């Protein structure tokens, strides 16, 4: 109880950031499930969503700039897939991954060019930026909102994948890419749809994440992106509930480590966890059995 | 040749020693053009250094290019020749540069450098060449230990695990408890560095030559067999674990030496600079040069450094033609153009500059001979 009381702010921050990682990691896990591609550019799409919000809210009221941010992010995800990944569909996996790294490099450099490398202040979104006190800790309302919103979105997504036609197509493609193509699944539109969902969730995640951290820089997406990927691997890549649980575990552990005064190692911990899970149980917590990982 | 020179027991006899000596002579005679070109290259650089001011961008490009060439070739050994997709290069460079810096900072400068840690706990220095080798060895030892668990993984999982290790190494080196050795997150400086461009050329040249010799040896053929088909390679009796470990360790050794050279070039080292973005840059150099081509990697690192540091600089400056302001040109535009070029290479010229081919003197001579032969024929017709 003593531990809980002193660490409550960190645990709350962990749950909040875990929810934000969860929203990003779904994008990774769905793309990996279908294309077997680590979409290195996903973290940067998340970063672009942050900048889009900064620039849009400077000229527009909030109720227009938020939907516009989401639309821009979704479009970006769609365009990136069409331009950088679709031409390489029959190429070796390494080429697609290099292309993803190239896109990430490109997006970071573009962001650098547009902002001249300066950190930008994220706009305050009313109500969710307000303070609230829980027990002994004071925090922003966004901390409370994030896990709730995450769960609602994840349940909606799971229902979509389970009960709709496009969801069925996605599951079929994750199981067997070529056979589902032969069965008449339009793979290109399904892949685009996957990227659209991933980018949509990343945009929501960026709204919540940057409300918490308040500044956006061109490299702001790299670390959350990598951590979300680790969360996806930890939970079992291809599994959506796995990614969400993995993200919460990583978010909470990371913040408790910060609370213990080991801030230098909060990033390293995530990667240590990744390596342990890859060596000990490469399929992750909820991953299906597969032979091509190790 | 070797088979002939050994007697039945495989012992090299005095008679054979002379033969080996002769074969060295004949090797030099056969490749005299190559040796002459290398000598000419060094001579040209030496002369340029006498003529041009030391601050010329050319030397920046040549120095940094030579260092990046070494690191790119070492990454190519792993990614291109062994087929192990590793993204840990920045981490091994970090180990190399820190090892070099820690053991060469002069004793009298230590109090100033380690000002927060009472002058550090290492109270001796080693000569620069020894420190360079130690840098490589330290990186290689770490790579060996990391390789034990990680090399069991494949393709993208190996990539993400090595990337993770590089990040862990970066965090550990910034840890203030290790401050007496690594100076925490503060700069390391005042260690000996080079002024002449010949120095990085010389060190990188030796290292790249060793890598090329390795690639052309039976080990190199085993690496290529593993890259092309692991199962077939194993069936032919190649010990996969051993060869992967060997390639990983050797590649990291040279990445460590490259890191030490980079430290010398920059004259300061800080762990925070060795981000995964650095690995990505080296990977892009390898891809542009052609995965599986040593000369391609060398060529593209000079091109990469030259265009990012020198040729594309004008894109960063606001330019006016008369009173007309050229649009788009502003700080950072260079990198945007640059990344577009890279994306074009990645998407449309997947082979890079060289593919898996190599530039060799023979090939160049053959090309010219063919060209002349064609001309003669045309003249005759």
C-alpha cells in the first residue's frame, strides 16, 4: 500500500502512456500480421499527426482542426503504403523494410525542414488538459480518458475484424496471403484499409500523447514508435489484444522505473524486455505458433 | 598454389619459402596497376593538402567519407555478404569510440575532462594504434556476447533486437554510476586526433583490405552460402552458428575501429550522438552502393558524405536571383531533397549503384579495350 501511495503518480502516468502506446502498436501489429513488415515509418506518421495538429489549430477552431488532423494522418498512411510499399510487394522482405526506413528518414527530414528543427508547443485541448486529483496524485484528465478511449476503440476494432466482411478478408490475408488472393480478396484495398485504421489510431494516440507531453519535435515519433513495436512483439505480433496488454505493461513498467530514479534506463528496459521475450518466447504472450520468426 | 608449395605433411620447407616469395613478387607484378593507383591516390591527397587550405570542404568529405566507407563496408559484410540484417552498427561504433577516447586522453587532461568524477579511475594511456585495436576488440567482445542470444533470430527480428541492443548500450554509457570510466553523459575530449587526410585513408584502407581478403577466403564463401540458402549451406557442412557469430564479431570489430576514427575526426565523443538514425544512414549508404558490393559501399559513402555535407549545401541557403527569392530553399531543404533521392534509389534502382558487382582494374581495362576495339572496327568500316 505504501508502495502504491508513493508511486501512484507514476502508475497513473504509466497507464496513460500505455494506452497511447497501445493505439500506436495496433498499427504495427496489424501491418505486420498482413504484410510481415515492420513499418518503421509508423512512429513518424504519429509525429506528423502531432505537427498537423500544431499547425491546423493555429488557424482553425478545435472542432475543425481535430478531424482535419485525423484526415491528414490517414491520408498520409494511405499514400505512404501506395508509394513506398506497394511497388515492392514481390520484392524480398528486406527491401520493403529498407523502404520503410527510407520513408521514416524522409518524414523526419520534412518535419525538420518545415519546423526548422524547433520544438513546437502542442495546443491545449480544453477539458482534457485540465487537472484532476486521484487519491494523492494530481494529473490531467487525459490520463483518465486514455485507457477508457483505448478500450472503446480496441473493442470496436475487434468487432470490426470479427464481424465485417473486410475484417474477415484481413484475417484471411494474415493466415495465408496468396490463397486469399486466389479466393478473390482484393489485397490492395484490404492493405490500404489496414494502413488507414493504423494511421487513424496513431492520430488519436498522438492527440492524447502530445496533450500529455506538450512539445512536438521532428524525432518525437521515433521512441514511442519503437516502444509500441516492442509492445506488439511482446504481446505476440499479429494479435490485437496482445499488443494492447503489452503496451500497458511497457508503459507502466517504464514509469515505475522512472519513479525509482533510473530514468537513464527507462528506454533500455523496453529493449531488454524485447530481447528477453524474443529469446525466451518469440511468439509473444498471445501470438499464434509460427515457424518463420526464429 | 598453396597446395603445390607444401610437402606431404603440409609443412612449409625452405624451398617453398622461396616459392612463396616468388609468388608474392608475381602477385605484385600482376596487380601493379592497383598498387600504382593506390600510391597515386595517396600522392594526390598529399599534394592537395599542400596546395589547398586545410579548411577546404574537400578534406572534410574525404576524411568523413573514408571513415563512413569503413563502417559501411563492415555493415555490408554482415548485411550483404552474410545475409544477417543487423541494425546495431551505431552501438558498436559507440563502444569503439569510447574505448579509444577513454584510453588515450592524456593524463594531464584527465582532471579537466572528468571534472565531475575526480579525474576518472583510469590512470594510464596507451599509444594510438594500440587504442585503435582495443576499440575494435572491445566492440568485438560485446558483439560476441550479444550474438550468443540474438543470432538465433532471423531477418526483421534480428534487426529489431540488434537495434534494441544499440539503444541499451547507449543508455549504459550515459549512466552516471559509470561516470568515472565513461564520464556519464558529458563529452569526452582532448584525446589525440589526426590532422592529415592520409590517416583515415590509411587505417580504413588496411581494414577494408582485410575485409576483402576475408570475403574472398573460404570463410567468405561460407558467408555467401549462408546468405543464399541457410539450409543448403548447413547441408554442405557449414556450421551456421559459428559462421554467423564470426561474421557478426568481425563486422563489429571494424565498426568499432570506424567509431574510433570518427571520434578522432570529431575530436569529441558523446554517447547521445550514436542514435539509431546513424545506423539508418549507414544502412542507406550500403543500399545506395549496392548490397553485396564492397566498392559500391566505398563509392556511395563518399557520394553520400559529399552530397550531404558539400554539394547540396546550396539548398540550405536562401538565394536571391536579382530581387526574386528562389522558393523552397531554406535550412533543412537539403535533407529533404536528399531523402527523396534515397527513396528513388530504394524504389526504382533496388540494386543501388553497383548491385553485387565490384569495380576491378581488370574490368576497367577490359571495358577500355573493348571501346578501342570497337573504334578500330568502325574506322576500318
